[in-house]
C-alpha cells in the first residue's frame, strides 16, 4: 500500500544537527510557514503568543552564548523564537473579542456569552497556572510549525536548551509582555549530516494507541 504524504513527510522530518550554509529559505516559503503558524489552533482561539523571526546576524551572535553555543542559532537561515504572553488577563480576551467584531461586524451582544466564559476561565488562573496554560498553547504552535515545515521540506531543530531570561533581555521581550519558551532554527539539512540517514524510532502503535 502506498504511503500517504502526511506519513511520508513526518518520517522525513528529524531534528537537524548540521545545516547547509549555501541554502537559504526563500521569502515565499518563509511567508507560507509564518502564515501556517498564524493559523495554529489555541484554547478559545485566544492565541496567547507571538513568534519572533530573528534574522539579524549580530543579534543571533549575542544569543549564541546563551544557547550553550549550539551552532544552529547562528548557522540556520532563520531563527524563530516562540513566545508566550506574560500578561494573561481580561485584556487578552477583550482584544480578541474586539478583533472579531472589527473583522466580522458581529454585534457585541452576540459575543457576550463567549466573552464572559473566557473571562471566567482567565480570572481563575493564578500566576503559575497562567504561565503553564500559555506555555501549553505555545507547544501546540511548535508542533504545527514542525508539521508545516515538513510539508514544505524545510528542516528544523526545536531547542529548549537556552537561557530564556537572556533571550528575553536581548530581544526586548519583557517590555512587550512576552517570554521566550522554545526556539526553532530553520534551514536545509547538510548532505553530510549523519543524523539524516538514521532510522526514526517510535513505539509501535499497539503500544501507544489505546482503543476502548
């Protein structure tokens, strides 16, 4: 039986360790990828995140030492920093409702129930739970990013091993009520990256998927 494209793309993807310095992600493909990120699903549709595209080589050089000198940070075509909102309050809900009204012309009263439901959820979150909730949303975006990149045949290497505090300082994220969660260098794999030929090991479906 012929393998489906989605399964083929997911098997093709791996965490690239060595990039081809002669290739750069085109503006067209980058825009498609960023649009796929924008369309990521989120709880209530609130989108408590921002995605920072770091292209400036000087800034990336500064980030390198706070990324445990992992070369992907400077070698990749683009460095994407996925950030969570640090201000999880009524403003997040009100801005979202206002955007819906502006784009659809919906009557404010028709969205009152939806708005109050979201406000109730947000008001019950303490600082730690708000942070955890927002980070979970960012990881939904990360998976969407990896899947979209695989379809575009653009390589990536998601990374958590970096100093979020230093990233937030260098990229002025704190002033924007943002905090970095995970970073994602993107480019194209090198022909001599030995990881490219490694088999992908996952548990068999019988071990991971429960049918009740």
